[in-house]
């Protein structure tokens, strides 16, 4: 899925960002794609074809009249073999030629002769990007069904700061993965909680659960790739928001997470576009200190230990499952024993149709995991894999149940 197993023609045109196309080549390969590089003459002024040839192990094509293609029709041969063409960086000039359907060089001809999807990652200085001619051309590309990825804003090679920088290679790969993935959640609204909660005792202390947030964030990214509109409510974690997530709300306590979740559900219901799915991945603290001390609790002498009283936190998942109507609710469980029995108990106790249990204890902070997916009648084991891969499998498990009668 995504770019994995895809044959991608990477077109490199003339721009300083061409040096990043070498990193992009590597990132695409790491994501499982096979990369064939085609450059414009201007592109070769910035990075030599030998760099890409060494990275891909494939000859790099520049010239329309390249004698290495036996039938003399490099544009047909190369585009026929491709699952997608990606132009990164795409210069203002190349974008203009695409918008006009010109075939001035091999890369432009290839784009014109293609049957596969085409994406461009613009890279140019701020004035060139903002120029109405470029904006017209970009609009034309969008109208023609070409995917425009970025650009980003930030420091530019010309010394200016502004819109026009090419997206970073990792972000381009994420965007392409999303664009090329099947869309089983297209048009669906998904709300996800992730990370731990933190319940303060005083200004410097608190209790929390162990959770890196990685699984929840991976799921948010996978839902975006599956076409969903995703809102992420996150406890304190140090993770970047996955590409394409519509909104991220940072919270600290369970009560704040509960309130943020219900506010989101209410607002969407009001707008007559309610959430279809709620996925509770957060490791919510079950209790919080009954009282909060505004001042740091002093350590007076070695003998006296403060007596903390606790009070129950709201069960966010159960409260969402009890709404009428409720979104399709998915819970997570970290059990230490009798996984299936405890999992089934939890399905019933929380009133939810699907529960995902971690197999094994030490999943915290790791990049891989092993899961058991339980619904009212069946169980599916998802073998150990990186969390982002498991996330994609889980999305599939969720999506195929959405259309079943509940
Ligand atoms: O009850 P337990 O903590 O084992 O249940 C775990 C599941 O319930 C997870 O999906 C977690 O996100 C959710 N949960 C919640 N609010 C709580 C406790 C757990 O949403 N207060």
C-alpha cells in the first residue's frame, strides 16, 4: 500500500531543491518504491545524473533522442512502465509547460503521454510562486487532475522567507503514500485520542501512564491515507502531527481530553456531519488526585509522607459509546493476562463493537507491536510489525466493519 511496490518516475527539473531529490529518491526506496529518474537539462545543472544513477542503479534519462531506448520512443516506454510520475522539484517553468500541455523535452513529453497519475512538488522563490501566472498554472494543473504537493513556507535559497520552498522529502513521501493508497474511509470523519494523560498533584508533580502516543499517531496518519478527515486529541507527547490531520487538540488531563472529545462530537453533529468513527488509543489515567495544591507540597521531614486521595476520572470511551447516536467506537487494551477474556469483558463493559488488545507487555515507546482485534463474534491476530503498518491493517479492519449492520 502507499508507495510500496510502486514504480515511480521521479522527474527532476531545474531548481536548487534538486539536491533534495537525491534524499527523496532514498526515502521512496526505503518506503518500498522502485525509482526511475528522468531529468530536464536544467535539472542536470544542479545535480549530476550520476548521483541518481548510483542511487537507483538505473540509467537516468534526459534526452528525448536517447539511443538507449530501442524503439526510439523513450516517452512511451518510460511512462508505460510507471505507476506514477512525481516531479520534485517542479520549477515554475516546468509547471507552466505542463499547464500548457507542451512537450519541449523528454520529461514534459513523458507527462503528456502518460496514463498514470502525476504529482508535482513545486519549488521556487516566493515572488515566482505568488506571481498570478504561476497561480493560474497551478490552478490549471489541479483542474487537470494533477496532484500538487506543497509548497511549504520557510527560508529560501535566495535569502528570502516565504511560500515556495519544496516540501521536505519525508513529507513528500507521506503525501504520495496518502495519494496512492486505497481510500476505504473516504468521506468519513474520524476522531482519535492518543498519548497519556497527566494529572497534576502540584505545580511540579503529577501522575501519568506510560504511553509514547506512537500507535495513536500512526493510526491518525493511516486514517488520513485512507481518505478520512481526522481530528486528533493528544495528551502530552513529543510527536509531530501526521501529515494531513485536519486538527490536533493538545490536552493534559483526562477531564480535558473528555471535554475536548465531546466538544468535537457536538460541533460535528451540529454541523450535520457527525463523526463516523471514534478510536480511543489514549492511555487515560483512571484516577486523579482529589485536590490540586497551587503551591508545591513541601517535604517537611523525612518521616511525613503526604496522604494523597484519588478520585475517578470519566471513562471517555464509555461516555462516547453511550451517546445517541454514537460513532463506531474502537477501544484499546493493554492487558497483562487472559487477553481474550478480559478483552471480551471490556467490549461489553464499555458498550463498544471493536477492541484492539496489545499482545505482550513491553509495547511502550517501541516502534513495533502485535495486536489482537476482537469484535462480538470473532478475533483476528495481527502479526508483529511496525506500528505504522499495523495501523494500516487496523484501518482495514475498521473500514470493512463500518458497512456491516450494527
Ligand atoms: O478501562 P481501560 O483503561 O482498560 O480501557 C482502555 C480503553 O478505554 C482505551 O481505549 C482507552 O483509550 C479508553 N479509556 C478512556 N477513558 C478512560 C479510560 C480508558 O477512554 N478513563
